[in-house]
């Protein structure tokens, strides 16, 4: 396979994974897979949460495609597709776990309009602690925050986490 076709497959896969992630997040994680994802909408106790199992689940197709394309003699395009899935996973980890949820220490502060928009959209997603009523299911693309806030208000803020009560230490 010509390298240019491989690069095209890789880039197309990374872009398509945003759609796959949106569908999985909206209709699987906030649907029948809520029993794992619910842990992500609650305060974390420790380094891990049940939701982290999704990283393992979503890595399987990438590993299988890379193994098949590199070692088992499958169509070479599978290698590029598997690498695209892995690259999306790495981008997701960097954005979601490091930048938004700060699960790895960093001094990074979002400054660009794009980064501010997706971080704020993801925080609005987490303002809802129930499986229904949530807004913004994408990871690398999100509607404008004012659109998301209007949608939460339209839904009468159903499921929105109550503000934390002030304590004497505050």
C-alpha cells in the first residue's frame, strides 16, 4: 500500500473516531453502559474509576487491527486504521484525562478559544450527574457553551448537580 493512502486512512480514522466516540458516549455510556460510566459523574475516590474500563474496551479494536495488519498478514490498511484509533485514544487521554480532569499533574491552562470551548463544554456535561439530561457528548468538538447552557435551562436543569454546601473551612 502506498504511504499516502495509509496516511489518508490514518487521518480519516482519527476524524471518524470523534463520531464513534460521540455515539458510544451518548447511547452506550449514558445508556446500557451507565453502570460503568456513572463512576465518572461522581467524585473520584482514588486514582481509578470503573469508567476507566472503557479505555481497555476501546483499545481492543486498535490492538486487533494493528496485530492483524503488522503480524498476521491482513490488509495493510488495517495497520493504519488501528494506528488511527490508537492516536485518537492518545488525543482523548491528553484532552480528557490530563487537561480537563487533571488526572496527571500539569500547568497547562487553556488559552485558545477552541480549548476553552471544549473544556467548558465538557464541564457542562459533568454538571449533570444523572444518565439523562446531559449535554455535549463529543470530546474534540462541542457546541458553544451558551448553546449548552440554554439547553440545560430549557430542560429546567434536570439532573444538574447541586452546588456544594459551604463549610466552616470555606
